[in-house]
């Protein structure tokens, strides 16, 4: 079976298997907040920096909150400026390219709360797996107390 698409007149068929865009909720959430920072107040009620799998996303999320509390406008340029003021921009420009990737990762900025829920859901699953691994270690060793 040939898995090709191309529905518009004059368009070239494209192989669906070659379309391997991976959606990253961490990047989409931060990208959405960089483009629509007012949504931070909505997600801040239940999303924490530690919920992000990518440490940089957690740092930027925390920085966005700090900037908003100081009344500093939030966008990719001002966030990069804050990193620069803190001496956290490497000679190769990192994290500038990551900020660009975060903005590119967000399909719809207004959906940042939805993407944030995906981040939170993944964080809960990671924590459950961590606790399960700890319980397994305690059970395998036959040591520990119920307080562990």
C-alpha cells in the first residue's frame, strides 16, 4: 500500500511516513507563554517549574513568572535579554535557538493551558514511575520502613 497524500490540484504527493514531526508539550507550553504571556496567570495556578521534563523549560517558566511580577514585558527577545543579564547566554548563543524552537513548537499560542495540562500529566506519570521504582527497590532489598 502506498501511503501518499496530495489533495490540491497541482500539489505533489507526499509520503506520510516521512512526516515525523514530534509534538513537544514542554516546548509548546513555553512557546505559547512567550507569545501570549497573559496566559501565565491561568496556568500558574496548577503548573510548576518542576513539572517540565526539560530543565530549560522549567527555568524559562520560572523566569516568565518573575518577569511578569516585576512588570517586565515577556516575549522571546526580553527573555533572552534576561538570560544575557544573568550571564547565562553561552558563546554559541544558547538558549536563543531553544527560544526560537519553543516559539516554532506552538501550533496555537492560546492553547498554552491545554499544552500545560499535557506537561502536568506527563509529570504525574514520571512521579508515579519514580515512586514505583523506589517501592520496587525497597521490596527487592527487603529493607526499609513504611515511612520510606
